[in-house]
């Protein structure tokens, strides 16, 4: 690696799934790394997430795939039902044929468990340091390095900077300067025990019930001991991007017309977390000089394709490969990385918006959606998903 990449560490702003993945990837490319995390302790909040085959491909490339596999739950199907008449719309088997097609499984996992799987790799890497309680206030990008100043006036100097500080990224504000886009879609998330889950919905599947301007998702976690429940609706109010405590009364008010089986999910959780969601329009650049973005800081998206974590890990692997190809020339590697990631991630951002519209179809459009997917063979679904799930590290710079 070139001397310029060895003098000072690369600073990674953010210690979530993307930030920890970036730290591992940078170290594997020969860089010393310092992770600057805002929280006082390293960890991950939230509930369950879904991992497509491309997520496992990236985890394997980072060297932490087996740790994640031990903590994941492997579903048998992806299944969609109409929330109004409860009819099955589509079923995608994710067993042996799926694994053969894409080289990896489909699974669900608690967000904290996948974060831990990556963080364990970070902890075992002597080239990576992690600092907590660092709320970044200012970022300065110079010709020979970067400076980060936190809320207490502490200054961190590095050879380069990776902004992996999520959807509300301070790094993105510095490097891109655009505004977020509030979707008007509100997401309620909860985790319940197996005993609390309605007996007739304890399926080993990632399940979605789609209704007009709303949908419900459920799937098992942690060996089936828990279930993740997610409900989404179009808010009747003007929303501000953020998270707060929710109420059962609000949830019930948006799902009056759905069938009895999915309705059971609404009464199950004792408490809910409420997310008013947002994304950003895709940007044509993520940085300049010795700085770039990664994960949600680079391409924040709505949840409808379950790809946020997967794309962050793909980013990290691609960044590593770019550094190797560019022999440690940081600026050249960052621009190469961006050139290979921007179009793919933009496609996912825009496709997620469209999938949300399809899920929430009403009237005649709902009937068209159901007719379009009902009876489709697994192979046709697999073909449609090839662009997303068929990502490979050996082709990431092609």
C-alpha cells in the first residue's frame, strides 16, 4: 500500500453495521482505522432484519459470514397474502433451489446479532481502534488528510474519511449537502415472544400481508424464540423524520379494513417503536478528495426491499477491492468505488419506493398486482431477483 495511506488512520464516522463493515474492509486492504461512534456504548438498536443472499456473500467476503449464520434463522418461504381477503398472492421458496441459484440462503436475524457478528471481527483486528461518545460537529477535508472535531472540541486527524453515520449523516451534509425526503410512511416495529405470537401465524417464513396504503410483516428470530412484527401505513398527518414511542390506538386506526388473521398481529405487542421514514434522492457523487460515504449515509432508502444492511456491506467490500486495485491511492480508490456503487444503489433506492407503492395498492391496482404475481413460478421470481441477489465480490469492479 502507498505510504500516504499508512501515515495516519482512516477515520470511519459511525459504528453501525456499515461503519464496522467499512473498518474491517479497510483493515483488510492494509489501512489502520479509527471508528468514531456517537453512542456511549457499541451496540445496535432495532428489531429484526432480513438478509438476502447478497448480504451473506458480502459477510463471507468480510470474513464474518459464519458468525452471522450461527445467529440467523433460515426461512422456508417468502410469502405474500392480501390483507383484505387473506388470499395468498405469491410464494417464493428459499430452500435448496434458491441457494443453488444465488449461492447463499435467505435468512432473518436480529439487528443486534448481525452487528455483533461484524463487531467481533473488528475487536479481533489490531489495526482497528474504536472510540465511543464521539458526536461529530465538523469535518475538514484537506489535500493531505482530514480533521474531525467532536462536540467537546476534540480533534481526530486521519489520512482519509468514510462517512458511515446513517441517514442523518453529518458527513453527507458536508460532502453532498442535500435534504432528506420524508415519505409519509410510518413504520411500527416490535419483537414478541413465541408464546405471544398467534399460533396460526407462527410460520417459518418472511411473511407480508399487503393492504391499501398499509402492510404487515412477521418472521421468526433467534431460533424461533421470538417474532419480529412490523406494520407500515401512510400517515394521515404531516410527518417529521424521527423515532418515538407509538400507541396501539394509532396502529388500530389505520387497519380497520383488514382481515381477521393479520389483524391479530396488531393486538400482540405490548409496546411499539414508531418510525416516520425518509430517504434521499440518489446523488451523483458521494465525496471529494480523501472522503466518501458508505451505507445509509450514501444511499438511505425505504425498507421495502430489505436491503439497507446488505448494500452497506457490499459497499465495504467494493471499497476494499478498489483500494487494492488502486494500490492504496485513497483518492483514486474512493472515486473508483463511487463509480461502481452509485448506479446500483440508486436502482435499489428507486425500486424500494416503487415496491412500497405496489405493496400498498388499492382499488383496481390491487387486483392487477394480485393477478400479476399469483401463480408465478419460483424460477420467474428468481430471474426477477437476479440483479439484486446475484451480486459477487469478484465482479464488483467490473
